[in-house]
C-alpha cells in the first residue's frame, strides 16, 4: 500500500525551504521496494556517521562508490563467474544500487571492505564562516567625569 502526500501547502506557507521539500518528495518517490543488500546507518559521534552495507560475495572491483552534490551512490555488479554446477545458490550476487541523500557539509571520509561489510565513514565539517562565533562587547568611553555637568541659565531681573 503506497501513500502519497501533497506538499503544495508547504510551498504556499514557507520561504527558503524548497530543498527540504524536494528531499521529502524524492525520498517518497525513490523509495526502493527492494532493500537488498541490507545496510545500517550509525551515528558514531557528534559529527560522524557510518554506513555499513552487507556485500557478501562482492569484491572491491565489483563495487563502486560515487559522491556528487550531496548524493552518495553505492552500486555493485558482480562479474559473471563460470557456472560450477551449483546444487543450491543462496548467496545473492545480483546487481544493486543504494542512494543516500547527504546533508550540506557532509563528506565521505573513507570506505573500507572487510569480512563482507562495506563501511563508508562520513563526517560533517561546518566551514568556519558558518560556525557560531563569540562577539566581544566593548566598554563605551565614559564622558569626562572630573567636572560635574551644570545647567547654565540667565538670572531673571
């Protein structure tokens, strides 16, 4: 059962959130029915994440990781091996593609394939110009307080 949402009211009542609304629409539209191979997304620190994908049977040459404009794509395509007379073939080797939409300032730090798990380390690096900064407050110069201020007026006759 697929549910579709109408995001038109959000467009009418918000300014500058176009990208967020497009992300919601794309996530709903591109949701894959087949979530194979299984994967985990782990927050490993305040500004670091890890995506682990179970890629049993795939080698480093069978996998491709591409990062372009906040979209991380992981594809796998196994080289066809000679049929060895399988009686049962339970380890899937079909091609796959996973797409992950990354937030601004998140970049891929490294990727590693070990024991059938592809681990992709991500880190969020906020540029110095966008980080909060402390603004110092200066003391205003005090007017000359040596002589008290006096009001001068003419004497009435």
